[in-house]
């Protein structure tokens, strides 16, 4: 069987964690690409962050926020590489540098030199020798606007995340920002496409609202997989079951786009549950029967890594995706 072409869509910690797992299946530099399970790996990354170092650079340099893209580069690079560690370094001193990330500053400099943010991302990826291509979801300077459950509107990702109200609908301003043609091409050619894990609205839906992305996913020949979140998030998904996450995505896009869902069904430790309950969060309830009634087949198992924070176990999720891709990915494209 030929190696797979894979596209991962999303943002935040969820996407970089997933990419770290998928990276193992991409041929390293100097090795035979035909021997790898993934022939081509592309990440389509949300670019609406307006907080922290990314937000400061966005305002000061009138550029797109580099943070999520930088994290994806590091995830796809050789982990022992000193450059990757430097890209992750955050300054803790200096009035102007404190809080900034070296990788973010490097991308800001490359953007000024090239005059092209997308080009800067590609050059930085080459320097880090990443095992995959990284695309911003759009190069348009867009702002998130959320309608809340009390009818109010909140602008900006940081303000939306800080709000105590529940999100009802998410929009981009200006609407329908243009995608990179390369990202749409990657979706059309992919054998396997993943969406998630990540914050329901500010990482996932925001990426899918870019002009042409939903349409590309609706007609994609590759296998389309939703990777469900593990824990609820205050105003984005509190109280929502796994099927309701998918329904929120479908409501925004106006079309079904998933063939499979990877869902965590193993119990969490009492210590983890106590810690998250104190923060007002809880495990996502997985209602398999409801998900499968939507025409989506569930892949169940233990996909979590418990520590100070609950994260997806990158290797376990990647292994499940590769098994799925080998079994059904190419078969769907050939159908």
C-alpha cells in the first residue's frame, strides 16, 4: 500500500500534540520516503490568537499571530534539535522581551524580511527541518466575534475565552477570509484529514470558517476524522456531549464532514477528576449511539495522558489514525 497523504486542521495545544504523534510516521531527512507510512503531512493552523506574545506582535507589527504555527513547527521538528528548543524558549526578563517567545520573534523578523507571512512560515520550517508542511488557515487579518447566550457580542479571542457567557455562534470579521490555495489543494489530495482536538470554537470552528475549507471537506475524497476533546472548556463546551460538539461544527458549516470520530472512553483517575472539578471542568460525555446515528463511526479506547494537565496521548491517537488510514483511507479514495 502506498504511503498516506495526511492533513491535520486545528490549533492550540491539541494540534501540536497530534502532530508530534504523526511525525513518527513521516520519513526523516535522508531516508527513503517510500518506506514511511505518511508520504505527505500538512497542518492547517488557526491564526486568530490575540493574547500573550502572539497578540503583542500582532498589534506591534501588524502581522498574523505566530504562536500556534510555531508550536506546530517544533512538534514536527527533531525533538533533540537545539534550534527546536530555542524556538520554544520564552524570555523571563527584560522590559521589552519578557513574555515573548524566541520563535515568535524569529517569525516576526522573517516576515519583515520577506514581506510575506506564509513565506516566513515555510522558511522557518525549512530551518527547523520539519517533517511536514505548515499553512496558516488564512493570511487575512481576521478577528473572532462571538454571539453569547444573552444576545451580546464579544470581539477577540482573548475576550471570548475570558467571558462567563456561553458561545452561541462564532463569526469572523471580515467574513470569508481567503485560504491559502496550497491548503485547499492538500485537503483535496489527502487520504486522511483530521479536525481536532482543540477548543471547539476558538481552534476548530474558526479554522473551518475560512472561505472554501468547509466546501473542500464536504467533497473530500479522503477519510475525514474528528478527534474529540477529553475535557470540557468553560464557555466553549461546558455541558456539551461529544455528539453536541460535532453538531455545533455542523451548524456553523451547514454540512456533515466527518466519517469517523476518535473518542476517549477510559475512566480518569480520582485525582484528575477532583482537580478538574475544582476548575469547573469535567470529562466530555461520549454518547456513541448518538454519534453513530449521524453516520459517523466511533473509534473508542484510552487516548489520554494524565499529568498536571490532561492531554491526548500523541502516539496512541496517531497509531489509531494510521490503522484507520491504512484500512479505509485509500479505499475511500478509490471508491
